């Protein structure tokens, strides 16, 4: 928003400041004894308005301040000479002008911040789709929180796409956190989105992601920046709804959690392979493993920003234990509850980017309609 456009806010503050100015002026007008008048401290009023109010309201407070202080300095200080009165009036004028300059500068900075936030939101939508995700018969609720203050994107990535080979999901964690990790994450994410549609196996998808990250690291070295690796968990679900089949491949990522029949199971399927970017150090190619999902299964994927989050006493966040107590919640409610609990556990101090995806097969349309009607009732 341009700085010359009034942002009408702070009306209560404006009224309070004007009342204070008038009251102090009245006190000074009826008490001509002291050499030091209370109005000498009134310069705080327009300066405070500059930090809290719109330009128009700051102008109003500054004008009232200037008129009142001019009255006090001109008529309630009988022992002042002409030179002293001129200096006092000039000082009051400087305070009023400075408050207006300060207010305009603040509004310009706020406008710049708003534009920057808009760009960041656009980048985030281009890089990471907003949750919840829907891909074919599956929905994924969850949250993403960057550990870097003020950043809306960082080193965690995720995606779910419906392909000719079935549903393919990915969650990843770039080495490092916050803004420096964005470039590597974007390369890997873009590679997954392309390869997931055209590669027949998870192994070949992972290989394409590895190649993309290798090229990125080569450019980083040329530019004098750090190379990075990425842990990733890839999952594929295909087949009819009644008898689905699947595969999992973990590239150095932490385990995922399976919720089945009200019980939470930590699963390490497909583990044992190096993170993306380090594949050349391994002696053999990565291999996925087959899993046997059931139609009513839930899957919870996360990054280590969640499982390694620490409480005030230094203990790690007990994700599996928390999930065991919330298996009756709907995915959206579970995601909200988990985020609130995580922030409470850490006191709002996350040391790493944190991402959670709660994935399950969507209910049939008639079931969703019944649930919506029940919620509305």
C-alpha cells in the first residue's frame, strides 16, 4: 500500500493522545508558577502516534500538539523573552514534523513488507501446494512451519500426485533449514513432480531426483556455496480400492507411522539407503520394498523437525505416543491438534523446519455428504 494513502487505524489511540494533550495544556494554563511546565513532555504524544496510527491521525495529533504547545509557550510562561519563545516554538515544530516523517517512513516499510509477504506467498504456492492436498482417492492434511523467523518457506518439501502408475507421495528434508535450503528443495521437488508421471518405478524416480540434486550441487560449488543433501521418503499406492498395493523407498528419511485399527505402528519400510545427493557413495542402487496397505489405513509422514523437537526439559517430542491418543480424530482435526500440541511442547521455539502430512483414502461422496450434514446440524 502506498505511503500516501491513509491507513485508518488507531482511532482510540488518537483520541486518548489528544485528550492527554488538552488536559496537560489546561493544567499548564491554570498553573503559572513552576518554571518547568508539564507540556515539555508532550512531544511523546505525536511520536507515539507516528508508531501506532495512520498518517492522517498522526497529522491530527501533531497539529493539536503544535497548537497547544504554542499556546503554552506564548501565553503561560511570563518570564520568557522573545528569543526563548521562538526557540520553544521551533522545537515543537520540529517534533511535529519529525513525527510525520517517522509515520510516513513506517508506512512505507509496512507497504514494502506487505509486498514482500505477497511475493513469499506466491513463491510458496509455486513451490509447495497448500494443504490439504488431494490426489486421486487420497487426501493429505497437515502443516508446514519454517524454523527461520519471518520465512514462509524453507528446507522441507512434500507432494502427492496421481500418475499412470498410481498415487505417488513424497516428503523430504533438505540439509539445513530456512531460506538457504530453498534452492536444493525446489530442484528435488520439481524433479519429483516430473519423474513421478513418467518413470515406471520409485527407484527411477529417486534416480531422477538424485541427478537433479547433483546438478544443483555442481552449480553451488561453482558459485562458492555449500553442497546439500536431501532425505526423502517416497511412497506409491496403486490398484483397486478394495485391494490396494504399494511400495516404499526411503532415502535416508526418518520412519513413517501407520495407523491401523486404532493402533499406531512405526514403520521403517524401504530404509537403508543414502540420502539424495550422496547416492554415489553407496555400493548398490536403491531398492523399494512392497507394502500391503488396507483401505482404512492412515499414514502419518513427517520430517525430523517434529520428532527431534525438544521441550523445556530437553526431551524429544513423543510423536508416536501423541498419535496413539488421537486416532479417533478426523485428519484435519488431527493436524490442527498436533500442531498446537507441538508448539505448546516446544514453547513455540522450533529449531528446525517441521512438516507433518496425515494421509488417508477419502471417504465416498455419500459418506462425506452425511458427515457434512451431521457437522452442520
